[in-house]
C-alpha cells in the first residue's frame, strides 16, 4: 500500500524568533511544495530517499543517532512501525523548496511526511496530522513554536499565537518578492544566538517582544485592508528588531536595503544568518528588477490557500 501527501513551503511575514517568546507571528504559505510518498515494505528497515540525503536503517535506533535532515521522517516512520506492527516503511521525498533557506522545507516535509505515513493506516484530521508533524519537528528543533507546521498544514496567511491560529483574508493586491542570498543557515545555531542575546539583555529583549506583539496586532488589520504602504513600514520596523538581536549579516542587510529601496518594505524571513529576504509590493516589477540587478535570484511568491493535500 502507498500513501502520498503534499504540503506547501512558507515565509514568515512578521514575528520570527519573537514568536517563541509569546509575541505571535504572521505567516504565509507559498506556492512551492514538498511531496512525500510512504509505502509499506516487507523488509524490516526504514528507507528514506530524498534529494538532500538518503537512509536505510533498522527501526528503533535513537533519533539523535539519525542525520538531522532525515530525523523527523525517521521518527514518523519508526513511531508508525511500533504502533501498527508492520515490518518496514519506505519514504520518498520530492521537493520544490530549497533546504536551509527559511522557506519551510523542514516543516513542509514534517507535515507531508506525517500525512503520508499516517495515511497508510487510517484517515487523520488536519489537527491530528499537525500534532504528529510538530512532534516530528521537535526532534530537530526542540523549542519550535509550531507556527511553521501550522501554516504548512492549513495554507493561506495566518496569525499564530498562544491562543491558537486564525486565517487572515488578505487583500488581492499583496505582492511578495522573495530573494535568495544563496547561503544556507543553521536554524538551531541562530536560535541559540537569539537565546544568548535575550539572556544578556533581558529588558531590551522584553521591550522588543512587546513591540513585536503590537506589530502582529496591527498587521492583521492592515492585511485585511490591503494597505501595502503601511505593511511595508511594519516590515521595516520588524527588520530593525531582527538586526538588533543579531540574526542578520552584511549580505542580508544589503539585500534588505535593495528591497526597501524598490518596494513598500523588506525584511529577512525565517531564522536569518543566511536564507532569504522578501519585499512587499503592489505587484509591480521594481523590486524583482532591483534584486536581479544586485545579483540575487528572486521569484514572485504566490499564496498557497490549500495547505496540506492528501492523495490517498
């Protein structure tokens, strides 16, 4: 028996890092996907095949002994084997999302993987799959907020916070240009850097968390109103906080300045330290042209409204 599922990547529009400390976040699912196929096998192995790494291992080994990139999928398969008593599982991953760029490749893989593996045995609700996906993601990011997996599961633009999540009906004129630095990042190391900053500067960090909470509240209304100019100002404000906590570098700051000079506003998206930035536009070509003239690859990100798709 085979089971296949697909989940979109994402960008964090507002709130990365601060969401872990209760400030909330605004995230957007984008029109690039990861598709995972799970298959029962008679061989007593967990076999994972992907473009960024492969694995063929015995069930039951400690997750920490599995390569970080493949650990969530191994965890999902191993948990399923123990719960359902089948000999083995083969998992195949096909991705349109570059890894290590802050575009949600790991979260999309967790969501699609959770749906594909669980689909071998039963029909699960989106919330049940989300729970499995977040637990899988915690094998690599112990302190994950769950925000990324949530938007990859439900699609669209969402506000995420301690009280759960809600979809935001954004105006039709929102344009998002994503530009790549070409440098991958380690989310784990950047998160550790932020924690170190927080511990060394508790009052300053607390103030930024409060300000970020205000941004999240305001942005929800601005998205519903389709006010690109004010959204851009909020993005620039958010970027200043990210620079203050040290998650940018010279390349990212150069890219952000290019984006800010050719759009309503721009900031990094995701952990920082590498990866991507985005610019908010009204759909015009100026930002994309400016990034390309600066030597950076970019694309217009469409909003994926479907989220998780199960093909069983």
